[in-house]
C-alpha cells in the first residue's frame, strides 16, 4: 500500500494536480467525514471495500470543489445504501470542479434519484456504476439511478446505469428507470444504460431515460434492454416530454420494450435532434416499436432503424401521431408488424412528417401506412410512393466493415450498382448534424464498403463512419490486480533491456515507425530511469489511409496492479477524444501523453507499463494492436 500511495503521489506531481489526498478509511472512517475535512482541490480516495451505514449514504459534497474517487475503480469500491436513502445528493451549486469518480452505488431507495440526486448542481459523475437501486411506495417515482432537477447540468461520463427498478403502488407513475431529467440539461456521454425496469404502475415513462422541459445531450451511449411495459407506457429506451429539446447523437437504442415507443418516444411539443443512431430490435405492444412521436417535431437524420417488432399494432419502424418530424437520410428495413400495418412507418392526424433521402425496404407487411398523403421525396420505397424524385428499386444492401446496410457499388468492387447512389436531394456536404464537439456532414461519411466518402449529390439512406477495422486481435483485459507484488527493484519484462545500474544517462531506445498498419505505438525515451533522467511519454498514431478519422485513443499506465487512464490519470474509465473522438490525420501523428521532464527524486524503486490502443467509435472493437512499453525506476 505504501508504494501505491507513493506512485499516486508521483502521478499527481506529473500532472500538476494540487491538494491533499484523504484516504478512506485510513485517514477518516467514512466518506462523509473525509469530505467534511476536505478543502477545495483535495481528493478523497476510497480504498477497496463495501461502505454502508451513516456517513456512507446520503453523501453530500457541501458545494466543495473536490474529487471523490476510488483506488481501483467501481467494482472494488461499493457504496451500499441498504435501502436507506441514496448514495449522493448534490444540492449546493456544485460545478464541474466537484467530481465523483469510480464508485459503485447500490441499494438506494428513495422516491427521487435513488442512486444520485443533482438538484441545482452540475458536478461531474464519471466512471461509476449505478445499479440495483429501487424506488417504491406511495409516491410517483423519479429516477431509479440518477435524477437531475432544477437547472442542474451534470456531466455523466462513462457510467454504467443498470438494473434499477421503480415500484410504486398502482395509483402512481414512474419516470426514468435509469435517469430522470426535469428542467435540467445533463450531458450524458459514453454510458451504458441497461435493464432498468418498472412494475406496478398506472403509467411508466422512459425505461432508460425520461426528460421533461429539459435540453439534455446523450452521445456515444448504449441504451438497451430497458423495460417500460405497463399499459400506456412510453419510451422503453428514452421518453422525451414537456417541450424538451435534446440532442441524441451516435447512440445505440436496442432491445427495449414499452406499450408505445420501444426505442424512443416524444410527446408534448418536444423537438431536438436524433442523429447517427442505430435503433434496433425494440418491441412494443401497440405503436412505434422504433420511434413514437406524439404532437412533436424532432429532426431525425442519418439513423438506421432495423428489426423492430410489434405483435398487434402499427408502425414498427416509427409511428407518428399528429407530429411533423423531419426524417433525412434514414434507412428503415426489416421492421415487422405481425398483425397490423406500417412495417416501416404509420402516420395519423393532420400533421405529418417530412421525409427526404430515405430508404424504406424489406419492412412487413408494408412500408407506409397513412390515411393522408405523407410528404416523401427523393426516397426509395418498396412498392413505390408518390413524390418528387422517389424510386422503387432494390437498394442492394451489402455487408461492409461496420454493418449490413452499405450500398452495392461497382467502384467498391460489387458486381451491381445500387440506384440509391447519387439519387438524393442536395449535396452530401450540406446535410449535417451537430454533435457537441463539431458539426458532422454526410460527405465525411460513406455508403461504400471501401469507405470512400460520399461526395456530390448525396446517396440515399444511412451513412457509416469511414472505418475499416483490421483483422481482429484479442482484447486485452485491463483488470486491476487485487494482490500486487511489490519489489524493491524493477521487474525485467519480456523483451525489455535489463535494468541499468550505471549512474550515467542511459542511451535512448528506438523511436517506433509505422509501416502500413493502422494503430498506435506508445513509447518513452528509455526503459529505466534514475534521478534527473529525461522522461516523457508519447504515442505515435499510424494512419496509412488518406482519410481523417475521429476515434477513441486509450492510453493506460499500469503500476503495482493499478490502472490509470490518460489524460485524467484517474483510476476510472477515460480516453483521448471522449467528446467526438481524437482527430487522426493521414500518415503519422504524435500524441503527447506526458511532456518532457526530469525524473524526480524521492520516488523509490518500481516498475510500470504503458498501454495504448485505438477503438471504433462505439468502443466495441479494437482498430489495430494493443501497444505496450514497460519501464522501471530506481538506483
């Protein structure tokens, strides 16, 4: 433990992080007592263990600009509320200088925010697991995992929110099994929101996320297997209500269940943007397995709506009730209504959607079900539909690097040319959506299996990121070792030069070269360091293509069985490009992880290893190999 603390201190020096470290339970017996003695800039560091009882539930930052984090991540530092209150309550105007990181919160039981409640507060909540919290009783239930209310703007980053349950009595309503938002603007990024459930309701809204009168952002997030199946329930994955205006970008919404709107539902004059999302395999009892909009008008752009199902009802891909959304460059396919109509979409009411550059093909039993004519132009609809520029030709879907719905293109090596190519309205460079980091236009994306970007007249349907994954490689396991072995001298890793014992400056080793492989190569000037040895850490990023990508780049530092994620060097999940991807230009580029410095005195002896890797945008697969660099320090 002494060397772990010493190394954490070294990380703090390297990153110029100021403030004291208060150890729980070493310095204070409870988390709240650690916070109570902390001042702005301090870190409350929680050791492995399960924390319960007074001082370890209903925890309050008291407005302090501090970091509360764990030594080894959320699987090892567990806050068990034992069905008596919640984990944390932020309500003193906390800002993004108040950080909660790397803990698991379970066993919470309140009627609002059983895991975490943000009330007029905007902290950062990162790398946490919020699971198995329950709400029940004689009240409406709001937010089984996290609740954000009252002009709060929390950042919820890299969190897992799963298996939370809302269980009021039959006369009350549940809102937001995973996350509840009211009059707030949370930023939710790189999260996994899954298997949150309702039961015993007179109504249930938003199995994964519920928002009313809120302008939330949900980006790079998977929302799956959430259930909002009570009668008249809405939004198995997400329900947007009360004139909200969210931005939902680059998300996977899959395998959610509800009565209306299995994937996403909108109501009551809500607007906003749904962009570059895959809405897949959701199910409803009545209408809108993929999308359900009621008196709302969001913009849906470049989305893939597939394999959503209804047993008896209408609108498997989407159902629009007196709503006027715009749908641009979306693909609806393989959606099924077993008993009913509108496998693609169904529309009712006087207000109808405006649809352009879309593909409706292979949905059952028909593509469009509407009593009034829908404004559809420059689209490909199986069995045809009246409208300027519309066609009825098999789009010739082919499997490509990231999925099954690329367009067959002779120039990309297929034998036939899809008539959906260059068949849209407008130029690809002028059809754009707006994630928080930067505008993305369709000329940066592709419908071709050879990942050549769309240029000129836009192709119909969904466009993919232009990425070719290399041959899959085994995914490394970055699990902190529970019983690290401490040695007085560095271990000599495989293929690493033996530790130098001379007091002279060691000779630098090679600088890596790229060759023709896509990937990353982490390196330092030496494999061993003494006091005043020059030191830095860099990652050479290799892109042999002519395209520029925006991808997650992971750099981890392992020391004494603990993993620190750059660039924050916290023990929780982090990476370069966590708001839209790290820019990777063609050729070779350098990512500076640590700027050059001289190795400090007083660090003792030890050994550590850097790892680097690039993943796809969804962080579900590696792009290239995992690179490593082992090094040691000492006399």
